[in-house]
């Protein structure tokens, strides 16, 4: 078929090349904007490929419209008003064309309208997807509980004036929140959430208006707001607290106490009772006025003023993700008062966020649990979930769910839920989105809550290999925890994955990172595309002079070799004396599960009745699985061993861990 002779003049008249250049140039910032919006608002990953498809479709429409408008007959028909002009919309004519089953006449106005509608539908569908995902069956129930929780009170930072009152600015938020939480049907909004909203609304060094105070309380989910000030009057300190109804803005009343600074805990107790009296009166519950509790802040904190001061300073440092400095303050607090349960709890928390929960730091949680009668109700709930998580007990999933239902505005509770789902969700076959949603909820409640960013970064880098999401998260994390070791680790992982175009800088030398955070850095490099870089890092660690670093790198390299199927290297590592026996057993079991060939010398050295503690259910199951996979029936656990485990489970009671273990034993039978 001969090529139409009038095509070339029409292409020239349509100025198609210039239009395509302009379109492509405009498409690039639109794609960048889409990637930015996706990471900022947690939109689904498919929105970027979908945008590319929309842009390609738009390019076809652009070419077709340009060709139609360059046709001389189109101009003649437009002058005769047979078709709309080039920039005319004429929706009525378009509707008639569609009704007759014909394609509407292409005009620039219609092309732009169609492109705009396509973008609106794309982002609209993405938004609906996020809403449906965030309202998953587990998370939605917890968030719905926020509306059913007791009315909340937000204690806002105090205005301070005079010598020795500066520490009371944020300190009163902690002390009064601790005292008021759970009393007479009242729920104190977590101080972390309040102070995070405060930092967003009030510039440093500025005194907020009452309207700003109430807005902060409203955004934190409170029904009541406590606005106070601390003033030094000679050798005395005066504490004044005004209570407001957040919905109406009405002032419900005022409490005021005065005394020596050494009597601070008693002053806070008296002020708390005054505040409760105002709230109960406003709720028209005069019968409750005779039932006000006797508050004793020293019982749930400390009677030692030096311990209290160190603790309050530690709380401020912890909120700013300065974990190392916070640890020093909490240690000073427990040295001044060894029965200060709240300081022990916070000490374990800070150690966990900075260094991970080894046995020493789990013992700090246990010390707090031993002093549980001295812990506030909220911390008791969080401590139970944290201890179960540190012990790899699936019961942590239920305890963390209960924590967010009881304290829906607590960022730490949401973090614990995300952490439990992240590490233990496989017990319930929970999808990974459940942990990500909980971490995002923690960040939404407190954008400066650094630990939640760490797991989100690990997901973005080591699981999704999403450079755009990782870059956005790393920028935020760098702002709130710049200079920290995890900032260096995440930045180094980003650089190893995607090269030099990263938002931060590698602020710690590589050899120092290997020595202090080698295992953490390796955990960021678990994506298949990063395993080679991970192996190079771990090989460098095996040459480090520190034996502990060598052992950690050997463990990591054994798993890396298994993941990459490098059996010759794995064979050598399994014979390395620096590889702990329990890790060797785990690696061999995973190799058997993957149906990889296991040399006889390693099969004989694998999990066996002679080398494992069969009184431990975990060891018993490991021996059984390895025996089954390698055909070594002589190593199968005996019926007596299984019965001993069932007796232990019966004594443990009806717990999630016991139910899971019983299912494993029945499978083994």
C-alpha cells in the first residue's frame, strides 16, 4: 500500500516533534512528584508504573490530537461549526458522540480534560487502596478502639519562670501524666505524643497562645487540656494548672499549689487531685468528689530527688533519640534509687533501641517487672508485651494488640505491635503489611520516634529494595537522629545498594562500622541484589582483630553463603571453630529444608539427640526436623521425650506459646 502523500505535510504542520519534546520534559517532574507523594503518604508501589502507563496513553492521545488538528479538513469543518474548534470543550457534543458509539472529536481542551481525569482517578484509587489497607482486620480493630477509650487529658508543657524551674517545662508533662493516667475513668495522653505535636506547632523559644495549646491537645486526641505554669517565688515554687474542655474551649477550673522544691512530688500529687476535682465537677459527677483517689507519685516514681531529676532529664533525651546520653541519666537514677522501677524500665528500653536486647538488657526489664507494683499502669502493660517479645514468645502479639487498644495514642505501644508482628508474625502467618502499618502509626503519632524509622528503613532497603522510599525515610531519620550509629548504618547500606546518590553521609569509617554495627549493617543488606556487598562486608569483619567481631562476621557469612548457594564456601565455614555450634545446627537445618546436598561429615555433626537439649521444645523440634530431612530415623525423638514436653505445656497453661508448641508436637507425632 503506498504511503499517503499528505502525511509529511500534516506531520510538519502538527509540529509533532516539538510537542513530544515538551511532553517528555513535562512528564519527568510529574514522575518525580508521583514518587515523592508515594513515599510521603505511603501510597502503593504500583502507582509509579501506573503513572508511566497513563503518560504513555497520554502520548498516544497527544499524537492523535495533533494529527487531527493539523488536518485542513478539521479547520474547515470547525469554521462551518460541524465540529468543535481546537480549544473548545463542548461536552454536549462529546456526549452525543459517545451515545452513538463514536469516538468524540479530538480537541486540545478535551485531551487536557481527559488527562486530568486520568490523574484524578489514579491518585483516587491509590488513596482508597491505602485506606482499605490501613483498615486491615487487626489494625482496624485497634484503631477503632480509640473512639471507645476513656476520655483523654493532654498535659501540655508548662510555662516556666524563675531559677530552677526550667526542668519542669517538660518534666511536669511526665509527672502529671503518670499521676492522672487511669484515674476515675481518665486516660492521660502519652507525653511523647503530646510533646511531638507541641514541637510541630510551637517554634522553639516562643510562647504559644491558648488556641495553639488547645489545638495541640485536640490533635493528640484529648478531650481535656491542662495548661500550666511553674513560677519560683523566693525559696518556694508555685504550680498553677488551668483545665479546659478541648471541644468547647471552655475553662473548667484551676488548681494551684505552692511549696518547697524538695516537696515536688507532694506538690504534684496535690495539684493532680485539684485537676481531677475540676474535671469531675464538669462531668456533673458530684458523687465522685468524695471518691477521689489518694495519689502517691513517689510510689510509682521515687522519693529520691536526685533520682527524679536524673530520670526527667533522661526522658527529655530519650524523646530526642539521644539514647546513649539517656542511658547515662537512667543509670544515675537507678544508682540513686535501686527501687525506681520506671527508671529500670526506661533503661532497658533505651538499651534496646541503641544496642538491641541481649540478656543483660532483658534483665533490666525483669528488674522493672520485679518492682511491678511501683510501675504506672501504662508501663506495666507495655513491659509485659516487651518482655514477651524479648523472649520470642508469640504471646507478645496479643499483649501488644491489647496495649494499642487500651492506649491508642501511644507511639511506643504501636511500635511494640509493629515489632512483634515483624519478628513473630510468622507464628500467625501475618502479612508484612501489618507490621509496616503499625510502624507508620507510631511515626504518625510521633514523627521523632526514631526506632520505628529503623524498621521501616530495613523494609525499604533489605526487603523492597525501594530507593525512593528508603531515601525519603533516611532524610527524615537523619534529621532526628543524625550522628547516631544507626544513621551511619542505614546510610552505608543505602550507599552500598545504590551508590553515591544518597541523602546522608557515611559518618563512621567502614572498619568501625564492622566492629560496632557489622551485624546491623548486614541486616540491611538481605535483598538478593545486596548479598554480594553483604558478603564483602562480612569477609572484612572476619579479618578484624576483635574475636567477637570475627565470630559475628563468620555467623553472617555462613548464612550469606547458604542464601547464595555457595556450597564450597559454606563447607569451609561449617568447619570454622569460630562458628558457634547452635548456629551450625541452624544452618544445616535450613540447608536440609532447601534440599541442598549436605556432606556426610556435616550431617553427622548436625542437630542430634546427643548434642541437643531435648528438654527444650525448640531443640527437640530441630532434632526431629533434621532427622526427618536427612533420613536419620535413629535420631527421631522418642515418645517419652514428646510426652515430657506435653506435661510442661500443660503446666504452662493456656497461652499462645503453649498452643503453638502443642500444634508442633501433634505435627511431629
